[in-house]
C-alpha cells in the first residue's frame, strides 16, 4: 500500500518571530525551520501503514532549497522516497500550493495521501481539502484513528461530544490531528540512510503547470502584526490563602475592571 505525505516547513514553534517584507511577511533571517508538527502525525501514520501493509511512503514538499532539510528528516524517520518541487511558497496562496501538490501526487503511485490538519505557519487548514477536491478523492479531516483495509479506510474523528466514524474508498486524503499517534524520532541508522537517499527534484514546468497557475494569488496578506507585548505580572502576597483570594478578587474588580 503506497502512501504520500505532503509536508511543509514552518518556523520553529519556539522561535521569536519578527515582521519584515513590508509588514506582509515574517523576517526569515536567522530563523530555524522545522517540519510542521501536524505533518509529523501524518508521516508517522503513513509509516505505520507501510509497516503493516508494505509499500512505499513518499514525502512531497513545495518550496525553496531549504525544504530539502525537512525531506531528509522525513526520510530518516522512515519515509522511502522524497520529491522536492522547487518554488517560492510565499508567493502562492493555498489554492496555488494545492495545485502544485496535486500535480506532483499524480506522478507517483498512491493509495493514501496524508496531510497534517493544518500548517502551523498559516493555520488555514485549506491545502489538504483543496488537493482532495482537485484530485476528485474522498477526504476525511482531523483524524484521530485510522484503519486501512482492502480498498477502503475507516477513520475516526472527534466532534463535539462524540466520535464520528467514516469509511472512505481509496485513494483518499486524510488530514491528521494530534492524538492520531506518537511520532517516532529518527534513528542513527535512519539518519545515515537518509543522507544517501536521492531526492527527486521537479520544477513547476515539469508538472505541466505555469507560474500564472500558481502565483496568481486570489488571497493576499494585507499586513502582519505581532500581538501587543504582555504587561508585567503582579505578585499578590496575602499571607493566608483566604486573604490572598480576597486581594485577587479586589484586583479583578477595582483595577482590571474584569467584573
């Protein structure tokens, strides 16, 4: 059973973000990038399917040369193949990215296509569902448990107050939610093997696409701004807990004006 995992590189979730590019992009100078955390759940699930059913796990990323680092990391964890589609992701909207990935997916044998439920860089949750629509495949989003059978998958997803169980035919698109699994770390053996595994590189033209198909943005970022700096904390020492509670309530009512 062959799986494809589409991955994105995002700023390290612990990095301090600065705004640049005319207040429309983040300043990437000195910024560490990582595989989007939800994509790690997607990758782990694809590897587990491979371990049970056999086949390949192909990771695909669209972006500049920087994304090859993320692809190598995925190979070190257990992916078997990697495809890098070169392009500047920042110049494309979600639909443009989805068109690139859908075209790349068509070039590779597949039964299941995995995404993280969202990329933590933009949090749009759009690319996975858009790829499913472009390919005409069924999709199940925000999946917390998956069973892959012969020609179909059974996926569990959490809804308010309950769990929904969905069956879908293959090929299908799955977007992974936290809790689907516990992603593994790369082993030393995997890291060494990943260094030797070739990464297939494609251009947008190789996929039969033109720049106008990808970079004609329908949605543009008008501006970015950081949240306001948090004010300093205040320590309330009321002695005993009851007195401290009274002091906190007094602060909330009289100074914070929250009540």
